[in-house]
């Protein structure tokens, strides 16, 4: 966790403090961008712009407790990813998956590593992935998701349910493929 004194030093323009903040947040924030944008170049762009916004708006951050800074930075990154999706003129909430997209090699659900789960999430169509990330990983409510994505609450709930069903379908297919390899 980033300590209050590091944030205060970064506010004063300390490159060392800014570097410490970047070093601590770079990997989790980039992985967050990848979960939303899937394409590495788009994720890199959103990541760079997001960090720029974090440092530009550092004076707006109010320290409340440990972990508050990370949550604040995460919110900036998520909003930046959503903005990137909108700017690319994509319609993330209306994408239906193609059956041939649901192919991957991984172990059974209870044996999934974090990397395997991450890769499965990337297989989700953009709309499903966006709602799934916001609800299950970031902890947004359906009301907040609906507001941020300009969709109805029902659409948010529907997209989440479809995402979960789609993930189950992918996992079941890979379990069957693994079973066939054993036989």
C-alpha cells in the first residue's frame, strides 16, 4: 500500500515518490486495463493515459485510510478504459458471442489458476467482459454499471448472467477436452 507521506511527496513534485507510486501500481493497473480492453496496444494506451490522469489529478485525492489511494487510482483506470471503449465507437453491451470463440485449454474450475481465469475472462465478448469485470472484480453495483455504461440495470444484470453462463460453457468444454485426452 502506498503510504500517505509518499503521496504528499509526489504532490510536491518528487520524482522519486512518483516513481515509487508507479512501481507499486503499474502491474495491477495494466492487468486491469487488459481485462477491459483485451488488445495489448489499447490496454497500453489506456494505461499510459490513466497514469497521466492519476498524476495530473493527484491534488484532488483525499487521503482517508490505507488502500484509499489504490482504490482511487483503480477508479480512474476503470473510467479511462470505459472511455476508451466508447471512443472506439464500440457497442459493448450488445455483443453476442460466437460459438467458435469459446475454445481454450485450461484445467477444471477448482484447479484454475489466476492466469487461467484471466485468460478465460479475455475470451468473453466485450460487453459481457465489461460488466463481469465491473461487477465481479471491481465491485460496482448494477446501478453504478448502468450509469457508467448508459444502459439499463436489467441489461447490466442480463450481461452478467450471460457472462457467467458463457464462462461455465467454456469451462465445461475444456473439461470434456481434458477428459478426452486422458481416455
